[in-house]
């Protein structure tokens, strides 16, 4: 019986989009896309999510692409400009679930330990969770099974009693392998339907 809901945060409850910043910097969506696909990539950012310091990550990339020093530095210097508010529909679903009094709520997020305090300051609904596990604090990230295990052990969560929600298919598939009922987030409307189908909402 499901008694636990585990949320990813970025692009499930919180809009995070590097292109918002780099469209401003380059004045061209094409140039912004090229930069984010080839230089400040998601894979590079995930190294910081897994515990590497922002300073070390930035330095390593500037050494490879010195002619892009200013644009690379902007990634974390102006990181808050990538945040585009809450995803209201998902926050509303979270509120409805919370109001039932039936579930425990946890967040399992790939997020730099240095940056996560900004999110805590900006988004009050993060206080609704019974616990949050941040990859940057743990030195490991999704989709690693050991990262999920940290949450299971810390909060006595049984995988078979939980639902996991994440926008990244890689992470959803990893969770399913661990026996967690998992939903790939595409929109609040689709999430609500999936939760209703599971008789969670």
C-alpha cells in the first residue's frame, strides 16, 4: 500500500532552465543552445550536483575553453536567473496530496549543495517535505541505486510502498529497477491522471 511520495525537484516542482540566462547572454537561441550542448553541458553540471565544488567545476571548464571564460563563469555567478518560479500545477497536486494526511513526502534531488540553500529560500513549499536528500551533500546522484538507498535507509522507506516522480527517464527507469512505482513527469495534468490511476489522488 502506497504511503510515501518521492518528488524530484528541478522541472517537476521548480522551473529550471539554463537557456533563460544564455538567451540573454548570447542574444540568440541558436548560440545559447550550441553553448549548452557543447560547453556548459548537463553532464558537466551533474559533476557539481555530485559534490564537486562550483569553483572547481568552473575552473576545469575554463581551462578547456579559455575563450569562453566569461560565459562559463556566468553559469554559477548568475545561476539564480535560470530559476523561473514554481511549476504551479505540480505544487497544487502536492498541496492536495498533503491535505489527505495519508502520505509521507520526500524529495530526492540532483542539486549542488552550494546552490540548494537558494532554493530553500525561494520556495516555501520545500518546507512541506518530511525529508530532502540532496546529491551534492551526499557526493552521489541519481540514477545511482546507492543514492536512492540513502533515502530508504534514512527515512525507513520501503520501495514497494512508494511512488517516485521525476522528469528524467533515466532516473525513472533506475527507480523502477529498485521496485518503486515511478511516474515520468511531463506535465501537471498528466501527473494528476497517473496518480489517480494509482488511486493515490
